[in-house]
């Protein structure tokens, strides 16, 4: 599988209770592709706070111990807001393949945030596969993402 991500490193994955079922499906998908991953939880459908899982995923991407991140919650807003507090993280909410493609090509997103309550079963796997295989275009987009960080 072609990827601009270093897939010798694990993929960081996490969710709250609303994203738990899809997280488990995505773990099976990653295993089927032979891709390493680290599951930061949650580990059940019991109510849980999204920040408890978004921060560790973002930290793993931020410190380079993970190739990239996958976060899920009901709307993806909570996990995206939390992850984007970390320096160097560009967490993108994606609910369709066109958004995934643009998040990678134009924004060099390094965490995909999937709204489990708004994505059909099976589509999350397609989006993650596209996220992995879509390259950042650079050029004018590099100039733009260089302006994101607060100095």
C-alpha cells in the first residue's frame, strides 16, 4: 500500500463510546492490511470522555511515535477540537471520501476524525484507506499550513 506515512510506525487509534464499534471495525481493517496500530481506547460502549482518548492519540502523532492518527466520536467535533490543541497536529473531520482527499492533499492532515453517528458502516474503512494513500501536494498548500501554528 503506497503511503507518504511511515507505516513501520504504529497508527494511533482512539474513540469514545459513540465511536467504539467503528474503532473496533477499523482495528480489524488495519489488522487485515497487516498495518501496526496502537489502540488508546476506549474499550467498551460505556460512556467515556473523548478527550481521554484524543489527547494520547494526538501526543503519539505529535512526538512521532505514531505514523498518523484515527479518532472517532459521535460528531468528530470533540476529538478534533481536542487533538488540534497539540502543536503540529492537523486533525480533520471527514465524513466522505472527497473531504479525506482534500484534508490530505491540501492540509497535510495527520489525524482523521470520523463522526461515527454520520458515517455508514463500511465507509470508515474506505476513508482510512484513502487517508493512508493520499499524498500532500505541497506548493501553495505548504505555505498555508505553515501559517497555522500560533507562535
